[in-house]
């Protein structure tokens, strides 16, 4: 299976102004999903962002994931939710969102946490941070070998996250990451987000199937 892009929104954004930027990025190449990750904003702001931006993702056949908040995912009609270790449980999120929803879980650098998440019906597990990141302060660091071990031991997809750019992603793809979760590496790329999406996809294509 070829690795795919999992794009995370910038930590702050104005939805109307950001809409054409998102559209341009999604037009540039294959993207599996977009995660809305906005901290310290109101529920109304989250719902407004979903209302404006989610249709853009869906027009490009890209899943729309809300960070942390299964209740907002439910109200907005999002495709799923990404949960941290301090958020509501996967079981509770599944009760809220139903069996068809995508539920992912942050598992830091722990196979144990990942196994627990898989047992609780997580659709994917996220490992990291693999590199230094400006988006958030990571609680743990992870090595590419973790992706290799996980992908050979289970069918549950794994997401690599943390400081990933077009310059450093090759070891993660080669180690078996199903998805590369990228934020700053897309939005702050010196040649623009669309170019970043194209470059990531070229690398994934050139490295071929896992």
C-alpha cells in the first residue's frame, strides 16, 4: 500500500480567507484527509470552520477529521475525530459518532497505547513526533523503526506525525507509514502548499508500494 498525505490545518486560520488556499492544496495531488486542528477557539468558531472548509475537502474526495471533539464532529457532520490520550475515550467517541466514523488516536511512541487503541476500535494510530516541530510541543519522540514494527505486526494503519517535510519524509515512507501527517511542511513550504502536496506525492510514487 502506498503512503498517503494526512494534512493538518494551521493552528490558527480565518476560514473564509483559508478556503482558497485549502482548495489549491487539495487540487495539487492525492490527499487522504484533512484534520481541523484549532485550539482555544469557541464551539461556534469550530462549527463555522467546518461549515466553510469541509465541503471543499469533500469536493476533492478527502475525509474531514475534527481534532479532539467528537461532539463537534457529530454536529458538523464530519467524517471522524482524532483523539489525544487526554481526550474522551475511543469507546465514548464511537458511541457518539457511530460505527462508520473514522476514529484515530495519538499513541506517542508507545506500541502498548497503539494496541489498546486498536482493541478499542481505532481506525488508525498516530506515532510521533519523528522530528522537531513548530506546530506543538511533542510529549515524546519516535524512531522510524516503530512504524516498521507496527506495520508488520498489525493491519491497523499507522500515521507518522511531527515535523515532517518533503526533505525528511523518505525514511518514514520506507519504514511503512500508511499516512504522513503534515501541517507546517505544507502551509509554510517555500514554494507554497500546492507545490508541497505535489512534491510529497512524487516522493510517495517514486518509493512505490510498501
